[in-house]
C-alpha cells in the first residue's frame, strides 16, 4: 500500500520532475495516443521508485528537471538517403535528400551532462540499474 501512495503523494504535492509535462510534449512532437502518454508517465514514475530504493532520488530528479526544462522537438537525420518521403517510413520526411525523423529530447546533450553524470555515478556506485 505504501508503494502506491508514494507516487500519488508526489503528484499531489508537486514534488519531483513534471513527467506529465515531458510525456505530453513528447507526444505532441512525435505522435501517439493517450495510452502512450500514460505509459510514458508510468515508466518514468517506476524509474523514480527504483532511484528511491537505490538512494539516488535527488540525482535522478536533478537530471529529469534539467531534461524537462531543456527538451525540445526537433528533426534528426541518420544519414538515410531518399528521393521521396515515402522512402522514409511512416514517421520520416525526405528533406534535401535525407530522411528526417521527429524526436523529443536534448538538442545539446552537454546541457544536462553534470546531472546525468551524477545520477550515473550514484546508481553505478550503489550497483543499480541505469
């Protein structure tokens, strides 16, 4: 029962990163439905529970606060050559001869590097799962 109350209390109290915002903005960028958005929040909440068990809550929260603050929707290229968008699959567009795909996250991964390293160090030190 206690495990069920912690995420609920965090959501009510507004503690921790705003996973709902992150998942909603990610969905608006790359697409999806209500169930995808809910699954995103559940997965991130589960990660928070694991971080709590490992004693890495503050490090994980700092990383996700940074990620949520700086994440944006962008087009990424993986070097796939194309002549038309139909060659890029359902989620891609052909732009200037290369397939471009929408993604949501950090444009510059160095922005949250310190927070990411602190969280990695904490979970590695404890022997946890990244």
